[in-house]
C-alpha cells in the first residue's frame, strides 16, 4: 500500500529532501509538496538581492522542476490549519489535504504580532513576500531605513541597504539605522562582533542598542525612553515567532514552536515531522540558521520513508559550528568559524559560488 507523504512549505529542508529523493527514488511512497508559490527564496542570497547584486530569479529555487525531477506532486496553496488527530491539513483555498505522514518546513515570522501590514513595514521572514515587496519599495529609499534586529541577518541587511542607497546616488546623510533591544551581534564571537561593528561605522549605519520600538508615525520610528529616528521604511528581522496556525495546531510546543525529537518527529504526534526554523529541537541548542535546515533535509526524507515502512529512524546530529560568510553590502564578505574571523579577497566569490550552487542544483 502506497504511503501518502505531505510536505508543507518550500523551506530549505524540503528542498534538500527532494534533492535526496531525486537520487534515491522510492516508488512505494506518494509525495506531495504544498506551497503558495512555485519557487522558494534562498536566504543566503537575500542580502545580495537587497544590495542589487542578484535578480529575483537568481535567488529562487524552482520548486516545480524539483518536484517533477524527484517524482513528487506540487500543489499551490497556503496551509492555514492542521488537524493532527484526523491527519488533515486545511488550505486557504478551502481544500483539505489528508496524509499518512506530514512534514512542516515553513520557517518563521520575523516580527511581533503588533506590526501592521503597512507597506512601510517589511517582515524579512517569510522571505518570498519580502523579496516581492522589496522590489517595489527599494525604488525610493530617500526617507531613511531602520532595520529592527541586530543579529547577523539584520547586520547583513544594513550593509545591503546602505550599498543600495549609494548605488542609487543617495548620500550617506540618508539614515540607515540598526535597532536592537539588547546588544547587536550578541550571539556572535567577539572577533566577528568587533570586525562588523567597525564596518558598520564605516558604512554610516547608526547603531541603537538596549531599546525597543514603540511606534512608527510620519516617517519617525519612536523608541523607548523618548528616542526617535528618521525612517520612512522599517525592516523587521527581530521578534521571530511561529506561524499562528502552527502554534495553534495542538502539537506539543515551546513558545509556539513544536518540539521535535532528534528524529525530527513531533514528540506529541510522531506522524508529523517539523524542520528548520519552525521546530524546537529537544535537548539541542540549534540556532535558527539556514545551514541546519539544509542538512536536515536528507535525514528528514529518509526518516519519513523509514517511518512509512516501519523501519528504524536515524537521528539528526547538528554540527557544533559552521562557516559563516557574512556579506558586507558591496561585493565583499567576512568569514568566521570557531571564533576566528578572517577578511580576505575572494570570500565574496566563495560565498556566491556556494549560494548559486544551492539554488541551481
């Protein structure tokens, strides 16, 4: 009997899971991917897209082609609810999708619920809507930009926005601000933190730490303690939270994120797997970084197939550290691993080669 495997979302783990399937066909399973778009944005290339180095097509993986080549079906819909008891996912289209096993790889929402849907507030994650919106708003950045969230992603975007402004002929007096409720780059090594702070200052990026956003009115971003700054556009990389429907699904969760075992299965509903940023890996401290999702994909697909056959599952073992190639707005990058930071010619070319290889594979 053919098992019905449902993949919800076109995240990095599902992309690499389907690529594994290309090389290891499994005729005894039926696999369907549900995603609202025919493409998936690769997160590693988004700063380069914002800076103007890449077109939209260059940062997108073709999910339709990938499904065809791996023997999977693709349905264009957005899941808005999950019934783990009846084993059904409900789509925005009104359709219901039954499954034997399901996997969820939908990422996070990088903004607090209070953020409005204003076109002058962009949420970086989910990334596909952000990429679509940036193509429109980036035509006029003269009113200033504030990036809320001072992690590596926020820092890369600050560099990218400044480079985009300069390439459009805007002076450095047009503000680019980086706002964080604590210290920027608090999760990075001291050497990388020092190097990037110097680069931010050189790029005329304002740094505002230990403060929170209180409001945004008439091109002014209001901060705690009465501070304010000029920002017509606000880009949110902070406040990462689970999608509402996932948090309300009934899966055992922590802070809205379903808790998964090392096998990537929900600890409360073992017929459901969750990967990437959408999951909370039990007993492991895994940062929400795309490199982990990429590596989860092959393990995920093998475990779903093994589960459908009643075979033993394997554990996902996250690496302790990984090579970070941080883009600097212009065609340059900094590298860091194991606390050692290096700045060398050619790092941008290395990063671009790695990123293009993922998208085009």
